[in-house]
C-alpha cells in the first residue's frame, strides 16, 4: 500500500473493515478486535492514527518494532484458533517522520474465532460486539465448515413426518431398485440416506420428503410478490403476495410457475398462434431459483423472496456467499457447498447438475444478470432486468 492509498482510507474514517489505533491497547482489547475481523469480513488496523479524529500521529521506530512483535504474539497466543497476520509500514509525510503500522487480518476459514476468555466477537459497523445468540454462533460454525445445517436433526419430528411415497420414489430413482430389493427396511433406508437420525428427521429429510415442511419450519417458504412499479415499498400488486409452501421440489415448481405467470411472452418470428418466448430466459431463471433453494443459508430463519417489478426480477436468498467466496469466484465455477445433502437430493429431483456451474450457465443464457453478495445484510441478491416495452 502506498501513502496516497493509505491517506484515502484514513480520510474515509473507521468502517467495519478499518480500525484506527493511536497506540497499542491492552492485549485483550486488540485480540478481541482481531477476532472480530476474523469472524466477519477481515480488515486492517492502522497503528499511529487517532481513533476519534483520524489525525495521523505516527509511530517511532521503537514503537513499530514493539507493536509488530506484540501483535504477532497476540494473534497466535491470545486467539483460538490462532490466526496469521501480515504487516507493513507506510510513511505518509515527506519528512519521513510519520510512519503508520498497517496490520492486515483476513477473514478466517476456521470460524468461530475466540479470545482467550472464550468470547466470540464480530464487527458491527466500525465497532465490535460480543456474540451470545445461539443461532448466530451456529452460523459461524457453519461458515467454518464445522457444522452443516441440512444434516442437523429437527426437534419434535419423527418418522411419522415423512411422506413415504415421496421417499420411495426418490430411492428408486437414485438406485434403480426398490428399498426392499436393496435388502433394507424403510427405516434403515431413511438412515442410510441421512433423512433420519436419532429417530428425528434431518433438515434435508424434512425439506425434501416431509409431509408439511412449513408446519415445522414456517420460515423456509418462498414469498412471492409482483408489484406495479419499481419500488419494494409499493402497495399495488399485480398478484396478491403469496407464501409458497411444500417440499423443495414443490417450491421449485410453484416458484417457476409464479415467475412465468407474471412475465410477458414476446413474439420473435414465431407462428402467429404461438404463445411466444418468455421475456427473460427460462433456463436462466431455473438455474437461479434452484441455486437459491439449494444453496441458501438454512441457519437464517428467513424465507427466499421472489420480487417482480416493472423493470426487473429479484431473487433474494438468506445468507451471504459462504466461506469468503466472492461473486467473481462463484460465477466462474468455484463452488463452496453449504448444504451437501440438499445437493445430493437435488441432483436426482431437480434440473440441477451439482457441479457448481449454475450461475455460469445462467449468465450464458442471460448476460445482463447482476449478482450482489450483501455481506452486511447477509443475503445474496440476483437481479435480472426486464426488457423495456412501449405498452
């Protein structure tokens, strides 16, 4: 980083990824700061900058040497699991007297990180906060690949909540044989496919083969709305807002049907009596909606949303991209699988390849799609523009 780049950052002020420190604080305080960065999006700590005003105070040679040594020790000795940091010194004045120690803390891949007291910290704006909510802690474990939401047992469920016909049809489709032909009982087959564990349904089992999944997990529906105009605050609807419910294959069918029924069909040299071609590529919509159903964050107790406006279609999935994955990495086929059991079930029941190229194929069909990985709001937003019409 050069001096001009650093001055631009300082002039912007403290953010969720930038922290100022005039001097080295107590080791517990700076360890908590590094824990918060590691558990969130990563960031930089600038030593030698006053945190209240952004005034550049600078550090002496002795301070830089001491701070660099101490913060390295804190990163490995006061944080569990230990983290690795990078440092550099940037001179920001012509006299060479004002030097800033820049400490880079990456977003971690082994979350949740804790301080030596066992406290978990995350960033919230320019500040940090201690995490105590169980669901948020579970999400951090998920982001660190220690916990899989789709394989967790669902409280107050049993084998009686399974739609036996659905599961038997699925089993035969995957194995080309019935459960009995494979020498299994129905219950053993459920356990073999991770649908049943400790006499309870797993989340994947409930969502794919449950009798009424939303009776037990009401937030895991799809909220679908078609607006007049282009504002989400609008109250004029083309279709009454709907809560789509059912298994994941049911949600897929209902969601695609809702989208198709609220989009125009355009004549492009078809036969006069033809219904026309959907104004947005259907193949792209299928890829994007399957992606939302299979890869959303099921630790977040929130629905997927389909929002149709005059100018665009939005598909909003709960949860940002997992494990630090960026949009650029995702669209070039670098998958990080958040829900492996859902992926397996989808391969045999949905138009889904399971190789992580869904976004790439959607872009090939519809190049004007916009992807937003909203890390602050923890959601993944897909926006597909609708073609303009003179009507």
